[in-house]
């Protein structure tokens, strides 16, 4: 994000959705894009009180502010899909193909697309 902030042309604001911090109605008039990143929480966690309001916010953006583009990464794309009525599911456990928790570095090779995680 530092590179994006430093370009000198666009203004970037940061909101903390899990603290119910969202753009104001006035800000929504001028925002071009919302980036919804990953989260330490799961979209399936029903004990988290901020996910449902975030979904309502996403629906409002899509319905009332068509000029705002939404980019989601990991949690962000799943919560957007769910907000719009889509289905997301947990990856089933498979002992031969264990889940990656955290970050995993991938080194592309000639046979990259034949590797188990692709």
C-alpha cells in the first residue's frame, strides 16, 4: 500500500472494518475503489459481530454506489461473495493435500502446474 499512497495522484484512506470503521456517506460519493483484504477471522465465524454489518455495507455499496469498484483478497472476496448471496465453503481436509496455514512460499518451476498445491 505504501507504493500506492506515494504516487502523489490518489488519496488513500484506511478503515478498520472489524472496529466498525467505515467510510461516511460523504466519502462514499468520491471513493473509486474499496479493497477488502484478508483477515485473521473466517467468514464462517458466527461469533464475530462485525461480519454481518460488513456484508450489509458491501450490499449497500454494490446497490447504491455503482461507481465504487470492490477488490477482495481471500477473506475480502469470500465476504463479498456471501454478501451477494453466493456460496463459499471450507476446503475439505485431505491428508494427501494438507491445508496451508499462514504463508507458504511457492517457487515456480517448469512443472509448476503439476505440483500438488496448484
